C-alpha cells in the first residue's frame, strides 16, 4: 500500500511554531516513528509552502497511490484550486489537522478540502496522522 503524507504551508516549522498549539516535535522526527510503526506500508512524505507544488504533487500521485493524508495548513480555508485538484484525481484524500480547527477562529471552520475528502480528522495532535493511516488499513 502506497500512502503519501502531504503537508502544506508552515508545517515545516513544526517543533518551533506555536508549540502550545502544534507541539514540540519536528515532523521529520514524528515521520520516522511512523515509518517504524507502519513498516509494511510504503509511506512517503512531502511538504511545500507553495500552493502550486501541492497541486502538482496531488496530480503526480493521484492515479497511482492508494491514499493521500493532506494537511493543507491555511490553504485548507482558502484554496478552491486544491479542492478542485482533489476532485480531479482518483486517489482518496483524508484531510487532517493537528489542532481542532472547529474550536479556533471562525475562518478555520471553512474547508475547501472537506467536501472532496474521504474523511476529516482534526484535533488529536500528531496522532491525527496515525488515525488517518489506520483508516486506510
Ligand atoms: C492546521 C490548522 C490550520 O488552520 C492552520 O492554518 C495550520 C495548521 C492544523 O494542522 O491544525 O497551518 O492545519
């Protein structure tokens, strides 16, 4: 099974960025624990701060991977283009968030990803990604 974890803007700063919300672990450190835990899965990781690169990556994997776990960061709340990309591919996408976006500012309650996603997982810290992998298994 081939799964891509795709992180959007500012998620490269995990570990340093607002640790009271997002925790103090870097994504790279967390990703190596995921690789160990799910050693039978072909697990890939890509992060970009650029909307078009996220769309290009969705196109690249969207007809040959079994699943995408997407944390589009703030693009979740703004990007019609990422929403359209998900609509246009075959691979199912699960939307994840580290924080509970519904308990935060109103603008975080809107998602252009969710209507096109297989499901949404939010608010469980980095464990949100574990839960998304479990749901693909
Ligand atoms: C986030 C929530 C978004 O609202 C925010 O812009 C992020 C991170 C999360 O994982 O909790 O960058 O997607």
